[in-house]
């Protein structure tokens, strides 16, 4: 996955993002892109348990969450918990059909993730 930084390096300045992604290269690529844009990033983590541990440290503004995590773990309960805590959830997935309860996620972004699409769904969550 190749993500490049476009014109404005501080588009996400002050945004706190949690990344829950079991593919290390994707998680690190997302982290590098978001930090280059000014976001504060927690993760990437590959399991729901690791994500919950990070939630004790700080509640993020937005969470990027893959559906299928390490060893076949599914993140539906984590998505529900994040939503209940007021976190804006963006699902990142390689699946065509994702069965989620209506209103639980702000967006679903299919892999491979395009930088423009990712930024379009994250910018509305930016802290002013």
C-alpha cells in the first residue's frame, strides 16, 4: 500500500485517531499518513483487546477499524462500544458486503484505501 502526503500537511491537526488493523503494512501506512497530516495516532493494534486497552488511555475522536482482525476475530462488538462512547467509526475492509447495524459507522472504506477517500471521511471529524 502506498500512501502519499498531498498539499496540506496539517489537514488533520489535533485529530485523535485509533487504528485497529491486523495487516501490519496497512496499519503502519495509515499511521504514517495520518501523523504526516497532523493527527495524533494510537495504534495500530491487531485485536479488540488491544484496542480496548488504548481506550482506557484516551477516547479517540475517530477510529479506523478493520472488520476481520487477527486469528479471525471480528470487530462488531468493538464498533458498538466505540459508537456508544461517541467515537466516530470508519470501517476499513476488503469485504464487499459488511453487515453493520444502521447508524453505527460514519463510513465504510474498501481496501485498497485511497488517500483522497480516507481524508474525505476523516476531515469531517477534525477538531477545530
